C-alpha cells in the first residue's frame, strides 16, 4: 500500500465526487462528505443547503441527525461501563429494567447490542393515534405490555431499535447520569467533539443545525421530526463530519476504549438477515469494512471504515432519499485508486 505521505489531498479525484453528489447542490437539501486516510482529510466538502428556509449552506461543521449511526455511541457507552465493572455484557436486562415482562428473562445486554434479543420493535406497537414524541422511557413502557419476543433470545437476528433504546436506559441506571450527559461527559468532551450532542428538547441547542426534508412532486418539504425522533439510544445524536473525524481517530487506539473493548465492538458476533453482513456492537461488518447507516425522517447517513487501509468515508445528508451507502462505497473506491 502506498505510504500516506505519498498521497496528497490534491491528488484525490474531487471532481469525480462532485459528480456523484451533483443532486445535492444548488437550493436542494445538502450533504457533507469526509474522506480520511490515516487521519488526513483527502476530501472535506459540503453541498447544498442545511436549511432551505434561511438559505443556509451546508458546511463541514453542519450538524446532522445521525439516526442509527448513533448506535455505535450507545454501544461505546455500554463498553465504558463494562470496563469500569458497573455492568456486564451478560447481565440480564431485567436486572436493570425489572419492569420488563417475563419474556425478557433470558435477554442479556449482549443480545441488545447485537440485535439478537428478539424484542418487539416499539414502532410496531405505538398507538396509531399517537401525536407527540416518544422518549426512551416511553419505549420501556410500551415493551412492558409485550410479553412475547420474535424468537427465543440469542437464537436469531432482527434489527431492533427497541434494544438500543433500552441500552440508553441501562446506561442511565448503571451510571447515575442522564444518557445525554453521559455521552457528553464521557465521550464527546474527551474526544473534542465540541458540537456533538444527543438532542433533548429544552436542553442545549444544536449548533449549525441541518434540518431534514422530503421531496414532493412540487418541491422539498421540511420533515425534520417524527414521533420517534426524541428516542436517544437508537438515533438521537447530532454531529458533523468534523466531529466524526475525531470519533474515527479514537477507534484506532485506546484514548477512549480499551483494545479489548474495541475488539468486542468490531467482532462479527451474529449473522444478519443479509448473507454477507455480520453485526458487532453498533457496527455492521462486510468483508474488510466496518460500517453503519442511519435513516430517519429527513436524514440519510453512513460511515464506512476500512481499518486495514486506514481509510474512512462519511456521508451525512438532510433528506429522505437516496440512501448514501452506495455513493460512499464509490467514493472509497476512488480513494483506494488514488492510493495505488
């Protein structure tokens, strides 16, 4: 592999990325793209608008709702508490959340992390006429009424937002801190992610905020929040490509998590419902890549890491469509080609 010192950012095919991202330009909802090789930005660029109503352009400091990219931070919070001996991956979830029904007796923290708990998805049992916003504690209240699972815990895989909402509550009970505060004090501040936060209504405002949109036949409609947008553990973090560069750097060494914890996070614990994808703790594993997408109303995001190549591609967008995973993989191919 070509040494990173030999790969200058000005050798990266930026125009090819611009062509891939052309639909995000102009007065459309935008995107921010970061390509890192060995911690060096080969591309750090934004397109289009973070806020169409105020005509505010997207920039590398724009903060997007990460949606399910949040899950890797929730997993990291759990691992920090495991390192401190405050909980175990093999703890039964009812040790921490005893109001769960008997069907949860054999579910462990590890099952929640790997989507192998069999828990019913809370979005499937929300009241049809619900008009407010759910929070993590509301997810627990919904699951208290579901004395069944999709399969015996540990015997299958089903992607579960419910599991990660419960993990946020477990972090709170094991640490004695609100989940948003734990993330801020134990992850974001130590890593210098100054403007990243788990957004709580009435709490700190989101700096440089991107608002989410959906395309209609005539134009773009702001669709920034839904009934599930206030659930934190499965998708409530806002961040920028600049702050996520700091997160990516921390995943290569022990500045935040021990080597053992990082090995656990990135291990292919379970087979998913896609044959070539395994799941770790908040990460999907496909071949040489570690990645996760995030999809919620108004936002589509992805982070794709190639640890052996020290290469990472991050694409954050404030629109419902398209899902940017394919574009991120194409951008990665451009970066790999530029390093030969």
